[in-house]
């Protein structure tokens, strides 16, 4: 299925995306600082997706 085609059913809850993004930051204290950047990039992308879905932008 093409990624731009919406799936049937209710839209995903943006709060779930935000919770998953924040959960991805768990355990940073166990990682080398150099590995933090990748985690922050992933969280930033997930938060951006979640927040833009709220406004349907």
C-alpha cells in the first residue's frame, strides 16, 4: 500500500505517538553520549509527525 493512502478506521491518536517518542528516550543514561543524537533525532521526527497530525497539516 502506498504510504500516502490513509488507512481505514479512526486516525491514530497523536498522544500515542508522543508517548512512544518520549519512551524512545528512556535509558539515555545507559548509552554513550555520542548515541544520544540518534535517539533525539528519532524522537524529534516522531514528535513532529504526531504534532502535525493534530492540525492535519
